[in-house]
C-alpha cells in the first residue's frame, strides 16, 4: 500500500510538537475556516465539528494527503471556554476553574480529498488548586494565556495551578497522541 503524505491543519506549535514527538513526518497548513460556536452541542460534537471543518478545508488545499484537523475546548459547568480575548478575560476564566474539576475535550478529524475518513474525541478531567487572583496573575506572567483554551497551558508551570488529572495529558495540550497514533499506525509514518 502506498502511503499518503500527512498534513496537520493547525497553527498550534503544541500540536506540531506532539505529532513530531510521536515520530510522524508531515506538512503544516493553516486553513481559514469559520469555527462553530453552538452552545447547544456537546463538547464532543462541537470539537469534532470544528476539527472536521479544518480537516476538510486542509484536504482541499492538499489533495491526496491525509489531513488531520483538531479542536480543543475547556468546559466548566457545561460552558465552553475558548481562548481569552485579553488578560482580564484570562483572569476570569482561570478564576472560574479555581478549586474545581473541569473537562478538556479535543475533537480530531482525518480527511482526504474532501471526505472524512475517521473522527474521534477524547475527554480529560483536570482539577485545579484553589487559586487567588495574585497566584493567577503570577501564573499568567509566566505563561501566555491568550493562545490557549481556558487561559492555561498544562505543560507550563503546571505545579502552580493543577491539583490532579484523570485522562490523557497530551489531550489537554491539544492533541491526544495515543488515539491519533492508533488511527495513523497503518497509514503513514
């Protein structure tokens, strides 16, 4: 079987690092898509829908390639938290997560030539320590919250905010590597 080229449809340096770290060689495209923001959808439905949009547009840009699209959102009380618009919103987001357990859901879609071949989602439960505004501001002085869903990065200064986690660490970073590797195992490497 001839192997197709692999393409990651993402501008996220964290997703690039995770996929490279898993041993894959791939190109990167950054598709311009309108993301869904439908609060009536479940975390899985919403993240998979956005991943589909990215993968399908990426497959239009790279015919013949297997394109991976991904979308990660943080959920608390059933509400999705995307990337904060500014530092004030970042503070409010992390304050909302303080002392609580929330879900991080990543949807992943695989497309080739305008057709979805596979899709999946992974949910990880993350518990934050009780945090004061001072600790949150200190954390944000060390970690840029503006390019991260939920205004935090699990891979940076974790000890300042996280009390525990149940599930995939790489999912919280932005790409559930074990599950993606399982899908790609026989197709590309």
